[in-house]
């Protein structure tokens, strides 16, 4: 289902993630005239698009005159309580609502808006460069056509997947939502280890950063599974094998990440109440 079929979509919140979504949608064929952005403090990237494409911009949902076909809520979770009552007066019963507010469950959104079809989405920050991973879960009012449309919206900023059980969103948040920070911390740790091995700090960071960038690009473009890619770098008895004996050992990367993901998932459950 092409994005060009959308007659009216309102984006509430045009910060980094909202701006990334808007950029992806326009690039994939969403008509600028179909878009309304609601945000009193538009981010710099989104603001440039508002000017370039002549996109309608409102400071408040109270300025919405007619119910949009689709609403995307891209604000911080702590502002949801303030937004929902106002928005409920501006949408129709059949307005499709997407929320990327972390930790805000479907039933809270649906009841707060007195709305029908609601989809909760967990994207991640690589969406800013069109390489995001978004996971969605829907309530019972969401149809197959709605799902196809949501998939198109999410695939415009990377890739997407669906889960049926909303309880899985805590684990999703812990893996793909928080995951970019784990990768960035890996770069920091590699660079620190390189400095201890004798390299200058700037070269250590350059090597660590580009190695992760390059490995990610290879992973994304290769048809090989990740274990095979790892083995392809690992000569028996070589330097990589010596390092992996530590990283894949009893106290290595897997148990550390297992604990980290568990802690993030638990915190996600706590924030959801």
C-alpha cells in the first residue's frame, strides 16, 4: 500500500525521531499537502522540511480543524497525559493512531483518546539515517489494511516487524530500542582497550568506530548468517580466536548482555506502571 494513498496524516512531535519519520515518508512518496505537523518547538531537520515542502504547521492540537485519517504521536511519554484529552476532541472514532511514546500501553492510549484503531511502535535512533528497526503491536480494532499502511510508514525509516503480545514490547525496547547505545558503548570500550594496547587515542577511536560501521554494513548486505560471518574472520589459532576465547567465555559478552537486556526490560516494565 503506497504512502500516496494517505489523504491526511498529523505528526505530533517533530524532534529527532519525528523529523526522521517525516523525511522518510516524503522520500517514499507521501504528499506534503497531506501532512500536518503539530509541535510548538519543531526540530531543525523537520523545520527545514516544513519550509522546503510547504507543510502545514500548528502549535497545538487544538488548532486541528478536521479529524485526520492517521495520527502519529512522537512525543516523550511524560507528555502523554497532557496530550490525550486534547487530542481526543480532535480525532474521529476511525482515526488510525500510532504512538512511539515508550512505555505507554495500548489500552491507556485507546482509553485516553476514546479511539478505535491504535498501534504502539518502538523505533530506534538509526531511523535518523533510514536504517531503523521498528516493532509494532496493535489493538483489536486495527485491520489488515491498517497494518499494511503502518508497515509502509515504518519501512520508510528502515525495517519493521510485528508482535501479537504487547508484553513482548519490554524485551523489544531492551534489545532494539536501547540496543544502539550498547553498540556505541562497544566502540567506546574498544577504543579504550586500544589505547591501553598502545595506540594514540584519536587513532584508537577511528579504528574502533570504522570497524563497527564497516562490520554493520557487511552484516546488512550479506546473505550469510551472523555466525558464519564471525567464523570467516576467525582463523584457527589466530589473533581473533584468542580474543573470542575471552568474549565467548563464561564471563564474556553473552552473559553480560543477557543481564543488560534483562535490566532494561525490567525498567521498561516499571516505567509502564
